[in-house]
C-alpha cells in the first residue's frame, strides 16, 4: 500500500502543477514581477515631539512600492516600541520591541498625508525606541522605518513677556524665564532658549538661535525693510534628548531703518531786506532726503518753515518778521519710511530791529 500511495500522491501533484500553470498562462502575458518588489517603500522620516503628556510620533504615509509603482492600498501601520531604564541604556544592544500597536488606515494613500500618534504611557527616566512598519495586507509588509530613541521628561513652561526693540545692529528681543514645567510644577532646573523667526507672508519658521542661556537675543541677520514674526521656547537636554516646551505667542516686527543722519554743521544766518538767509554745510549720507528748517520767536513758538524737505544746504526765510530776537536751527532727514530726523544743528540767533 505504501508505494501505491506515494505514486498516487505524486501523480496528483503533477496534475495540479500543470493545472496551475495553465491558469497562470491564461490571458495577456506580462514581464515577471520580482519577488518582494510590490512591498511598500519603508518609512524614512519617523520623527517625534515631546509633549506635556507623552511623546508625539509623526511620519509620512508612503505612496509607492519598492519598484516605484503606485501604492494602491494600505491596511494599516504597526508601531513598535522598546523601552529601557536610562541608567541601563546600551547603544550597541538591539532593542527588544514589545507587541506592536495597530494603527488602522484602510485607504489608498495620497501624497502629503501624515500619521500622528501620541504615546501617553511614557515615564521619566526611561528611554523609548520606536519604529513603524507599513502593512499592505495579504501578508505584505514593508521593511522597518528609521529608528528613533527618546528619553521622556516634562517640557519646560512657556517663556513670558516676549518683546522687542529696534537697534542700530538689528532686532533685539527680550523675554522672561518660565517659572514652572509644562505640568505646573515649579521649575527646578536651568533651561536654555530657542528663537524662531518667520518672514511675514511666507509661513515657514527658521531657527535663528539654538541654545541661548540668557533672556535676550539680537538678530543680526534681519534685513531692513522686511517684516518678521518671532517666537521663543524653553528647552532642556535629558539623556541626550532635546525636551522643548511650547513657543510663546508671536511678536510682529517691521525692521525699518532707525539710524538718523548726522546733525548739520556750520549754520549761519544773515539778515537783509530780502529776509533771513541761512547757510550750512551739506550732509553726505547716501540716503539723505533733505533738511527741515525751524524758527522760534520771542514768544517761544516754534515754526517749521519748509513744507517739504529742503534739498540744498541753503534757505531764505522771507517772512515779514516783527522786531525781536529769533532762533533758527536745521535738521537732516533720510529716506526711511517714516524718515529719521537728525538732532538739531547748533542754533543761530537773529535780532530784528525797527
């Protein structure tokens, strides 16, 4: 009976094989697909953000298979986590992952989609390692994503009183140190600060200062005439992990020119029948817009004698002046918007007699 069974089974398998080949060969022929090329491309941008309550993980949804063809369906994602006490951490040891968390997707992916998942089961003093695998269904999964390791700690609170002042060097920012951690407990550790800047209308934020320990910063790279938004966050480093708190509200800064021209020099006055003629030395600033001419009468009333800035270093006051003593001075203006006005020149006095 044994030989009969063996050859009978062999004959059945041969028939099944020919039948299967016949089924496969039906229809239009196509190039053979290498084994494994229809698996999803692995995720490469797994990132994290430490929050008050846990670790927020984020990654982009893959849209293509390994061979570059479009990925038409994703069943879900498997999120793996390993944990070890910080004092027992071993950089060369492979992580021992726990049972994965299933994150359902059940759709065709599209470009630009992201997945966000917050792990709220974390504890201080523990280092967590994460990776993600894409599950296409039908026992078809991607390779593992990039690994990230995070040591969790409650982030610092938000700095206060963010303000600014324009200076000759740039935009000077000021803020105050947070008094608590993000969970409201007293802050008992030294923090450093990260300063962010966004150009008005662009919406993207740039880190312009990474690890300041004092509560002020001068942005020397800002360009005059541009509008910026600024925000500041407090941070610490905990077992190699950047723990960054929430940012402050933004301040809006128009970085205009605030450097005024130098004061005009050599002002003289000469009274004649035509009026009071004023002469002074010309300013040589490249952005000089002109001059304002002022007169103060014996009653202490001050008049600006020009309607628009005087373009030359000469002015004739044709006003019919009553007898008395009058004081004149001149200022220079630049082309800023609004213009910057220089300190007044050294005044000159003119006495009108009957």
